[in-house]
C-alpha cells in the first residue's frame, strides 16, 4: 500500500495538506525562503505562484530500471525549478517556463490516468517548489482510487520543514546530489549552500524511507535512490559525495552514477562545462563509489562518453 493511503484512511492527510499550504503565504516551501505570498499570486525564485505549472505527463521508460519495470514510470514534469543550473538538459522546462498551469483536480486526473496506463509509480519530477499543490492533488487522487507509490524526483535542494510534512506520504525519494563544493554550486546552479542543504535533505529522506526496497518483480516499492551526474573536470566532486553516502547514509544506498552529461543551455559558453565527459572520468567516478563500498549502482542507462 502506498504510504499516503494510511494517512488518508486515518483522516490525517488533510492536516499535511493544510500545513503545506501554509508555507505558501510567506513562502518557505524551499530553502530560498523567498517570503512572498504565493497564495496572492506573487512569485519568487521558482517563478511559480498559486497554481503549479505542468509541462507534460505520461509513462516514461528512460528512468532507473526499478522505476520503469515493464509499463514505465508515471512521470509528471513540473515546470520551473528552485535551482538555476546553467547546464540543465531540460532547460526549456526548468528555466524557460514551458508548460501550462494545472489545477489540483487536473493533477489528480493525471495521476489517475497514469495508473490506468499501468505505470508502476507516480514520478513527481521537479516537485520541490510545488509540494503544497502536489499534496492537494494527492488528497483528491486518493479519494478517486489512486494507490501507486509516489516518487519524489528532486534536484536535492529541499527544506527540512517541507520534508517533514512529506514524512509518511512519499514512498521513494530520488534526489540529485550535484556538488560537494560551495563555490561550484554557486557558480553553476546559483546556490552556494547547496552541499550542506543537500546532505541534510538526503539524511532526512533516508530516515523516512530507508534503503531502496525492490520486490520480486524488480520494481522499487520504497526507499532512497540517489542520482549523481558526473560533470567534466570533476566539477561534481564525486569522491566527497560517495564518501558521504557510504559513511553517513548507508553502503546499501542505490546510486545512479550518471554518464549522460552533454553541454546544454549556457554550458557551451562555460569553458569547464563546454564538453561531454571523457570515458575515464565516468569510470573513475564509478570506481570511487565501489571503493567506498557502494555496490548498488544503476545499470539501466547506456554509458555514452567520449574516449580519452
């Protein structure tokens, strides 16, 4: 049973919805704490007011193997982001605002449609800045019979206050761990405190759901799955990140060391980011994970890297 259904059957889900909505009035949904009134239509760093904006939704077969299974991961791509990644491969959605406003009823309908298509989960992509709107939709969807696990697929810049509201609602947390260095985080994503906030968030996520659990059919049902994109010139700080996961989270952490970086958006104008990664850079990153005892590495994606 999906985690949120227990709260729903106990008539406690609405309390979480109201707690999340209260964060919008002087917005502190994410670590930016913009302080604007999104309920009144104001916008802050995420450029999203009262209504969530959705770019697209549907079964997705490019996610990690335990999410995809036979019938796909049921993704809902939320528009905008609380980060400013200058190399974002989905920049038309995250930075340029491609998408349409969607009401809570419409988002609940998307969830119902994904379930009807046979998807194994509801994968909330870039949910950080629209948690209150998502929870409003989940409450409606639960009434309509939605029972799929929820995947919180975030950039990893999440606030503790919001994550605590999500405790007992989210089944699978899938955060990025982008950087281990503050200067790099500030230069390429606009947030100097990313490493410290990110580590606190990942700790809280793991406290809530533990290591990733996979059923006999190979489908993830609950737990933490971490993504780490290998950037050129060791900009992502892989050594420090895998060391943190192994020592402070769990050596049983399911980790996707991602090799698909290629220059997008503003990256071609940034010398350190203006090329794809070399084969040896990816292999070194994977080796570092193994050396720290992290052996649950995702193998769903092909490794396409330049030879060097």
